[in-house]
């Protein structure tokens, strides 16, 4: 036996459900666990997980049900001026070449963040793409690290030659 709801009740229930950050987060955590990740709830609107040993956050917006972010924060500390200048160039390259991914220097923290921020019509739409978005951020991090290490190696060689 199932109860029949009229359309207005369904819309109201759906809207209330979408506004409940902790419940949304729990469903996303369940999904990520089923996909092989080990998510950890950080707050009512944030999950942390490891991707290739690096922390990545999946954040929901408390003000906008349709906005989702996957962030690799503080993923590269900038220790020297040459690193800062090169980081801007590498971030620009990553942001221009990878779909969805944006890389940027956080000058007040002397580090780099890589993220994918998007609007999705529903939680289900986000879940259909979240693994791909996480992988896109992973690729951005990997590309950034590879390029900065190559620049660091050439910087070290130029000091000694």
C-alpha cells in the first residue's frame, strides 16, 4: 500500500529535503563510499577524502542547493619568489587546458588551490558526475605538481651551472 501525494506535496518534500545539508551530505558520503572512497564528514556541508594520498574536499553551499565544489586546498606551499611567479603561470595553464578545473594562487596563504565548482540541477545530477569531477581535480593537482617539480629541477640546475 502506498500513499498518493498530490504534486504540491511532492515539490514541498523535495525542496525541504534539498535544503537539509546534513542529509544531503550523508547521501553523498554513502555514494562516495560505494565508489571506493573513504569520505570523512568535516561539517554539515563538507566532506574530506583522500585522492592519491592528498586531501580533497567536497563542499555543499548552505545558501545554494545547486552549487557544489570539489577542492584540493593548500596543495602546494609556495616557499620562494620564483615559485610564486611560476605558480601563476602553471595555474593559468591548468585553468585554460583542463575542463571544469580552476587553479589559483592564494597569496595571503602562500599556497595553491585547485578546484571544480559547478551548478547542478539536483543532487542526483551531481552524483552522476562527482567521480569524474574528483578525477579532474586529481589531474589538475598531478599536472601542477609535475610542472612545478620540473621547474624546480631546472631552477636548481641553473644555480649550479
